[in-house]
C-alpha cells in the first residue's frame, strides 16, 4: 500500500499549473482531513469533522462576493458598513452533501436550498438523476445570484458537470461555485475544461483516481461514512 503525505499533495497540486482550483490549507483544515481520512473514525466523529471543515471552504469560496454599502449605527457612533449584494443559493448533492449543508445554512441562514439527487452507476461511473433541480425554476430570475454546489468529493467530475449543466439550463444568469472536501486532479481538469467559468474550492487535491474511479488516498465513500451504511 502506497503512503502519501498531506503537505506533499498540497505542494504538488499548487505546482500543477494545469489545475484551476483554490486549495484551502491550514492546521485546522489538515486536522479535519486527518479525521475524515482515517478508516477507524466513527460516524459521529466523521460527521463532526465534515461540519468543522466546511466553513473554511465556504469562506474561501465566497471571498469575492459582491457587497454594497450600508450605514450602521453603533451604541457610540455611525459607521459605513458593508452587506452582501450577491444572493446565495445552496445546492447540496444528495446524499453526501447533506453534511456540508448544515454548516452552510449557519453561514447563510436565509439562503434557499435546492437539492441535487444523483446516483453513480458503479459499473460505468456515470451519474444518473433521481431528483433533479426543477425547483430552480421557482427562484427569482434576477442578477447577483451565486450557487454553491456542496459535494464532499470531486472524483471524475461527472455529477458536478451534470449539476452545473442543469443549473445553467434553468438559471443562465447565475454564478456557480463548486465546494468539495477533496478532489481528484482528473475531476478538476474535466470541470475546468467543460465549465471554465466555475470556481472550484477544496481542502485537498489527491493523487489520482483508481480503476474504480475512487479518489486515492481519499476517504472512502463520504455518504456511507456519514450515515452508517458502510
């Protein structure tokens, strides 16, 4: 069994100029990654690590949101402050994205949520819809809407590509951001090529996909490990 190093993976990914991706790395992020990678981590600890890691990624992914000035009165004075102009819509990918959705709701409590339900054919690795994004049609088709796709793993990029394609079909004015815990270089390259306008934010770019399209070193199946169906 091969042995990998988290910091070596980080250095390799940052040196790879063919990857258009934002990698968030600090001691807290790396400690959360350690917990979700460890095959002995129990279900509650795994879910807690996903919860603690997700805000780091969301803050990085949304650092370029548009703002507008707002006058605010403190108990002592008046100050020009800033509030969000962009409107956030959360798109958790079922079922593994549910664990990222809860902390995202804490950050954006008024953001609507549209679920994306896709299942991967284990023989072909091709994703298939079972709960599509039709509820998007009921959103106000205005400007300054930012969709945050929440999915713990970006492997081949198939599910992400289908989700992004569906969003663009229904809501062509929106800006789309992909937020994942770990990603494979193959998935990043595929997404960069097909949807170059979509920003990707992750905590780690892992080494490769194996013959079954699983990320290596990875963390196993994020859905199974969150919901006890391993």
